[in-house]
């Protein structure tokens, strides 16, 4: 004998269940502070320039957002970047290098780890280069080297200061010696800026490591750093394992490096635009008000 259908259990309850299943919380609604574990509303962090309110922890900022916050509104343009050979060594580890590039490009919407912009910072014409850490950890390869050089050439052509925001895990192993060759190439570009008496200002963000630290990230006329940024060639864990000693607290962080003369000033993100505009004006002997 077939039991008669219970309309309460078969009709009403499934509808109620479906109603509650639709209430899903977006994954990116809250952000957890890496320092304190505090949960902060995503929009609040975004409006605060990706700095956690309270702890003041500086999160990573995308290259596009960085340029947008630095330039005066409506005054800047993207500088076209040259194309380079893709996967010249036909490299493969767990994945093909070309597949890793495709994934990084789909994730960031960028052809490689650099974005260059030209515009005005508090009225002063400026060329800014930003490394995108989300693109294969901001690693230095041929495309990144070409982009940096193109930024320097733009600054030379337009007679502007050149500002770099560094964020990198170092040289890109998939390009081998071709990646390491970008270190001297970018150094030559910086020397050309020096010869033309154009300011080259470096802002070290978290993290700046490896071959980038060993080349253009440490050749600035002035070195600024965001609070708490890791700045090094080899990381603290590698050093501890090598020398078998405990390192000091805060070793290789912005504040430690400022105290030991490697960084000129640690600047909060909300003050970077004003600080850079003032420095560029002083180095060019042109007040920003006059430049505007």
C-alpha cells in the first residue's frame, strides 16, 4: 500500500529549505587582518586604500588601483609596453611556462608584471612604474625588464621624475639567464636618468626581494617604504638556517632598515602622494604649484 503524499512534508518544507539555501554570504565580504586576526568589512578596507583600520596593516594593492590613487584624477594615461618573446627557453616544471603566463594574464588582466603610467601628481608631470605582485609574484623577466626600461625612456623623453613602486619575489626562474640579464639592463636605464639629472624615486612595498632588490629597487635617489614591508635579497628564514642564529625582531622590515640607513623614510600609504610630489618638486627645483 502506497502512503498518501503528506503535503506539509513534500511541498511546504522543501520550499522553505530552498528559500534558506539561497542566502549565501559572498566570500570577499570580510577581510581578516594578518596581524590581529580582526575581521574587517571589505568596503571599509577598500575605502582606506587597502590599509586595515586599527592595526594599520598595509595590504597588497593592485597596479591599476595604485596608479589611480597616485595620479590626479583625469590626468594620466597608460604607457604602451613593448612585446617580448614568450617562453624563449620552452621551460616546463609542474606546468608549462606558457600555461602559467595564461593563468596570470587571466587573473590580473595584464600582459605581465609591470604597469606604467604618465600623468600629473599634484600638478607635476610624472612617470610611474608599478609592479603587480599578483602576476607571478611580480617576478622580473624579459617583459618586466622591457617595461621598466620603457618607463625610464618615457621619463627621459618627457623630462619627468621616474617613480617606481616595487613588489616582487625576485627574478623569474622560467626565463633563466634571460631574466638575470634584466638586472644590468635596468641599471643602465637608471644611470641614464642620473645623467639627465631626473629624479628616480623608489617606493618599496611588501615584499621586495631577490634580484629586484639587487638591482633597480636599490638605486633610487630617495628610498621610501610602506610600513611593515619585507625588503631583502634572501629571506629571514634562509638566513637563519644559514648562520644558525636567531635574527632580531623586525629584521628586514621597513622600520628596521630605516634605522640602519637602507631606507630614507617609512611613509603611510595615505601620505605617499603628497610626499612624492614634494620630493620631486624639491629635486627638480620646481614647486608643485608652479608646475600645475
